[in-house]
């Protein structure tokens, strides 16, 4: 999907189309005041009324930005204060994950109605197998891709970019060629002309460290990577990763689509606008802690899972991280139970330093239907913690 979160927001705020907009952080008092002042008619809010990035103070992180904002160098995961220096005139909107999930389900349902073999890769991305879909081979897949784009846009108002290729590795790269609302078809014979001139970082799986190491060896493009002997890559990047780099450079990927998978865990976390102390800011921390537990419990119930390993994550003001978890006797999806045992985990970490981030996690998951079939009873208990 093209700039998914931002595109969803522009459906609600059409007056902001074409303007630099950043989405990040939770709802602020200004956001609620605007909504109330205009009676919930979001499309009626004048542009001049929206809060600007230049006035932001805090440590929030940008979740996404419109293409107009990205032209100034603003991007996902960038600190909002840093982004304010690059694009002070950008308009700020809060993150609304519930709305994004709703649109995510909508576009995926459309895809499944056309091509039922789909791998879900997150809220805004999927892999689709065209092989046995009627019309899937026409014009190299371009006909079916156009049908998907048209159907998704008519139903949701959102655009997507589609890469069609012999495998997942190349399709992923191809989907980035003609954004937004583009279709790119890459055949096996196109490897040298379309893929090899690209930077190595364009390969999904080549991160910043590997990219920097490749450049240190004079390897900047995928074509240069393909020129390196397999044994040389194994010697410099290890047997497993070196072998994968060799295969990737030659466009080889035999991974099948994974159409069914079970989540390992579910978690919620938040980064504070200012560092909080366990004693001096106990009330605020307690409120956030409870809210995180409620959110995780809601996620579990909505997706039909229960878990029996409950844990917490802290990031201190010196950026060091502490995690603790506890496995309980029975599976749960109850917020009170999650808070009780997450609170016990808190007692096992030092709380003398200020906190930048707090997170709650539930792992060791099992579908709720299996929990009920096995006769497990959910555990409830009084909330007790240091917050």
C-alpha cells in the first residue's frame, strides 16, 4: 500500500492532500479540541487550524509521512524534533491504529476474493501467488495487478503499488519501482538490466551494517555483488549469510508463500515525551502501565489468542534496556491478570533510573479455541505492582 497510514488519514482530511503531513504519537489535547470544535466533521477543519511540526516539543517518533513531507528528508522512525528542523511547516496528525487495521482488513479481503493464495506481511503489505489465478498470466500478470488496484481503490479510496516477478525477493524490489500506484513486471531475463544496477540495500535482508561492509569492499550495486565468487562471500560474510547474498544477487529465491502462521507474542509499548521516575511519576506510570495491559488484552481477544508468559520491557534514560518475564500456570487474555503478573516482573528490575519507554508483552500463545477445548481456566487476580 502507498504511504498507508498517511493515505488513510487523507481520506478523513482531504483538505491536506498535497501538503507535507507527518503522523506520529498518540492523540494530543489539540487534536481533541479540534474534533470537538468542528463537531467531528474532520474534513471541515481549516488547514490553518492544524498543529504544525515546528511547535512540537517531546521525543515522539514519526510513524509515517506523506510523499510531500518525504521530499524534505522526513521519514518513518525519525524523531519528530529532528523532522521539525527539516520540515517545520509539516502538519501533525496523531496515530490511529484502529483505523489502519480496519482498512488493512478491507484491502486484504479484496485481494483474497481475487487471489486466495496470500501471505500476510503486516498491516500494509502482502505477497500474492498469481500462478493458478484465472487470468493471472495475462500480460505477465499485469492484467490481474490492474484489477486488484482498481478494485481496492473503488472500495477503499487507497492506492497500492504491485511488483510482479518469479519470486518473492524480486517482487518485493519491483513493488518499489513505480510508487505510488504503479505496476512493475520483472521477468527472469530482466535481472541484469533492472536489478543489477540497484544498490545492495535494495535487497530485502541487506541491512545498514551489511550494506556498509559491502561498500567497504567496493561492492555498491547488486551487479557488483553478483560478480563476487561464492567462496569469497562465504569467507567474508559467513557460510549462511554469504550463501544467501550470492543467491540473492542472482535473483534466486525458493521461499514459498506462508499462508498460515501463528503469532509468537503480542505486545504494546510507549515512549514517553519526558523521562518518568518510578516514585515521582508513579501515578502517570501506573495509568500508562494499566493502559498497555488493557491494550494487549484487547489485542489477544480480538485475534483469538491467550498466553501464559507475561513480561515487561523498560528503556532507561541512558538507553539501556531491561526485560523480565514470568510464565504462569494457565493461559490468559485478561487485562487484570496481565497487569498483576507484569507488576510482579517490575519488582525484579531496578527502578532507580528514569524511564524513557515502558512495554508489556504476552507470549507463549495458544488459540483461545484450543485453550477452551483443553479445559484451561483463565486466571484472574487483584492488580499489584510498583506503579
